[in-house]
């Protein structure tokens, strides 16, 4: 979404209740709908409830039961990219989150990181005159109020408990605002001069659209690899916590399961591959079938030089 393009955001996020909630789907899935979901998951290499659980995806149960987990775990739920962005752009908030890991518990810290990265993105798309209504209860409201001023002291974010959301009336119209040119989005690291989607597509193309960690791929029922960026996470080869850069030659597309499990551990991708192989979780017959990291990094360096050099910009001008 464009910067500063939204007038009002209302969100009803998890409350950090430390519970798993279950309920019946209404209306229930028909047999045909359930089969379509199973076929779609099979195309992604997910063939059982166990596979779905490892990938963080709900399996289409016959009992039409939906489940929602409001239990937070640092090692499983926090992505390294979240912490990298918070560290770079909001160091005071990063200290609060890190302190909460010891002052409270890692579940609280994981929830704060989950909420912070979403509030950051909401603030990016919110107009200067816009506002955010955040629905929560006393379980986490005081934690969220510590995040708010560290993200943006002037942000118009209102936290409300159950039954406290305002009611729109005809006397409270939303005035139409003039459309203005959006400012260029700025990044603190040079690698972000290349959009992450372009990075992901380029890096996946190097490996034939397979994950660099284990060989995972989105596949059709025939086994054909689907060239899509869905179900991949963009991670680091040398971790950010070891001074690894955000530049494209240090980025790697991983499968969701192994990226979430890796989290922000200080481990190089080559070492992590060995761990995955030792656990019997490789989806290729031999490690040699995975993309060669040294070769891929050199290709990425060349790609970065081209994308940030004058020849690329001249080509873009020629397309206008």
C-alpha cells in the first residue's frame, strides 16, 4: 500500500491471553471445499496435519473446527527481519522488547515484537491527519502503551477495551481530503534500495524457486515447481546479529518452517543447512542439490551493482 494513504485504521489483534481458542466454522466447509483446500496444500508440499502444523497452516479438519493460538513464543513466532527493522529504526523500542524478555518473559517480548512491526507498517500507510483504533483488554494494554510513544510520540493511536469503541454518526462525517503526491519511502540500509520483492524473485530464480535451506518448493500435484514467492521468507545468510548486512548478496529465501525455527539465532546458513540435514528434514536427496552459496552470492553482488548503477537507471528512464 502507498505511504500516507489511509484515513482510519481499526484493528482487533490477539490479546496475549496465553490460550488456544477453538470454535466451529460457520457455515461449515463442504466436502468439495475441504478437498480444494487439501489439493492446494498438496501443491505446497503439505500432505498431512503434521506437515501443516510445521508450516503454521491450519489443516482442513473434517469436524469443521477452527483454531486460533494466542500463545507467544520467542523462538517460534518472532522473525529476524522484524528485530532487524526495529533495531535499525526504533532502537529505544528494541531495548524495551529485549528488556521484557528478562523482566517479564519471552512470550511477552514475542507479543510486543509482533505488535510493534504491525504498528510500524500501519503508521507508514496512515495519513498525517489519520488515526488508529486498537482494540485490546487489560492483559496487554499497558504493554502496548509502552510501545506507542517509542514508535511515534505524536501518533494518534487510541487503545480501547471491550465495548468502548466509538460509534459513527451522521454528525461525524469524514471530510474528503485532497490527494497529494506521496513522499519517497526512505530506508536506512543501502540494500533496501532494491525492493524486497525484487530481491526475492531474483534469489529464487537462482535456485529454481526452491528454498535455500532445505529445497522446499511450491509444487503442483504433478510435481512441477510453481514459480511463486508465496510461502518463502527472506532471511540472512550471515545473521544480522553477527553484523551480517541487509544487502542482497547476504539474503536468502527460506521455507517458513525453517526460517521461523531459525529465528534470530547467531548461525550461518551453511551451518543451519547441516542442522536441517542432521534432523532428516532435507527435501532433496543430497546437499549438492541446494544452490551453491558462494556462486549465488557472487550473482547477487553482480545483480546489486547493476540495479544500483547508472545503466539500470538509464534503462528505466528509457522505458518512461
